[in-house]
C-alpha cells in the first residue's frame, strides 16, 4: 500500500481556517485519498475523500494537488470540537480497499 | 438510529481467560471490521468480513477468532487472553469496501480491554 506522511501535530485558533497537509508521493492512479478523524475516546469518523478533483462537504474541503502527490484537508472555521487526530489514508477500489490502514495521523489542537 | 454498537464498553480479564466482543450494526452493511488501537498508535486491522458467513485475516490476526453468522453481527473472540492483547478494540462497518463506500465506514465507540 502507498504510504502517507503527515505532521505529528498542528495548532489552530478557534474560528480560523486550518489546513492539514498530507504527502503521498507514491500514490497510484487508482488510489482514492480518504480522511478520517478520531475525537478523544471515540472511534474514527469519516470526513471526506476524493480522487483527482477538489471535494467539498458539510464537514470540510479536500484540495488535491494536480500531480496527486499531496493533498490538504481544509477546515474552514475550526471549533473546539474539531480537536482530534486526523488520518490521511490511500485506498484502492480493490484489494487494499478492504484493509484500511491508519498511520499515526496529525493531532490538531484548537485553542480559544 | 444506533449505527455501530459494541458490547461491552469496558472489560478486565485475567491471563488465560476467554471472552467475546460483540459488534452490531443496523445499517444493513455488507462489510464489517475489527481493529485494535494501542496507546499512541494508529488502528490495526485484526479481521474483517465481506458478508454473512465470510471472514478474512487482517494485519494482526493471531490470538483472535471471528464469526459472522448474521449479517448485522460480527463477533471477536479471545480464546486465551494475554497481556499483549490489552488494547482498545474498534468495530466498523461499511456498505461497500472502504475504498468504494461513498460515505466511508462507520465505527463503534470502542471496547477498552485490560488483561492482567
């Protein structure tokens, strides 16, 4: 499976935008980029995913580089509830699609 | 709508004891998974199932067994618990495989297991 690299931690102030980067230089053409987050003492929660084009949903936006070797999860206005570990994961439609592998992710801290 | 429910939420076992963790989902999902998460680490896949009556090994299957007799339930068994199995266990389900599911997978709240 292709590997992703994320910063260990990031900090943000409440009400400000947050850009969480992810590098995946060995991504294959059929790999989707998925983001999950894990709030304290809870199970992971799906955030967003995309293939080539930028994606938006009610939780966040996903900006994907043109060469697909990196992506950025964007939280438009961080709240205290967004403090969590964010995982960037690559998944194919077959094979690896059944084996979601979580790295150590990025711990996002949100301050007042 | 309960989503994914794990039972129990906490358990303490003595070395050598056995137990079964139950995962139940009410979303009619085909795929179900069991993960473990150790302190400061990401989740690791133990076993998974792509439908009723099927199971497959994940990344760390040793010491665990699973069964999927009913579509809505996925059981994780520890036949002889060891301290190395102290962890938080998460169950997840998805309509299609992780890579295909349009809204991703749904995870339970976790079971905190301590083996002494």
